[in-house]
């Protein structure tokens, strides 16, 4: 079990992993169009790592210079968005943390590009994955190749031969 001030995470395939030591207090959601495109989503959930110890523990992200001042880190193997890097510091994708529930957002940015339907998401019909009767046969056949939500000494796992 990690101490409250330790965090780990990485990309979907496990090629890039990171560790953070220190209290993370600045989690946010950015709705700007550049963040929407970088994450392929309606917004980007980000956690600032300013003022804490941050280290890549496996691999390194590749980068895209999304503007003259900002570059974005991502896994070159699986495409997972990993960082927003600006002159004032680095923020890490909240969903890349092994326990993203520990990092609830406390602020929103880029509200001029916030999509109008975002406020009504809680009112949409909802279904748990295991309650989606039409997909149960498909779901039963899935074998995940995703890295687990914890550090591993090797990834992918070494096969015995």
C-alpha cells in the first residue's frame, strides 16, 4: 500500500511509468479546444506536479509541441496522453495515475470551450459494464493486455519457456 503522499501511474501498455512523492493539491479539468484534441475527449483532467518529486520509472514519453509554449507528452507505443508541459510546470494526465480517484479536480479551465451538454451528464441513463446484457458475451471473451494499476518489475510479463 502506498503512503498518502506517494503516487504511481503510467500509460495503458506499461512502456512508460512514473512515480510522485509529495502532496498533490492541484487537480483540474481543462475544457480548451487544444486539450480536447490532445486527449481525444471532451476535456483534459490534469494534476500539477509542481513542488513534488516526480520521476519517470520506466521509459520516457514522446512529445508533441502543441504550441510555441506548451508540449504534450504521450506514450509512443500505445498513444496514452501523459503530460502537459508549460513554462510554469508540468501536469500529468489524471487518468494515467494508478488511483485517479485520489485526485478529484478542484478547478476548471478553458470554460469558453466547455461543451454545452457537460452539465447534464449526470442525468443521462447509466449502465454498469457488467449490467450491459447485450455486451456480456463479448465482454466474457476479452483478455486485457493493459498494464495493471500498480508497478511491475517487468512488462509485459516474462513468459516461461
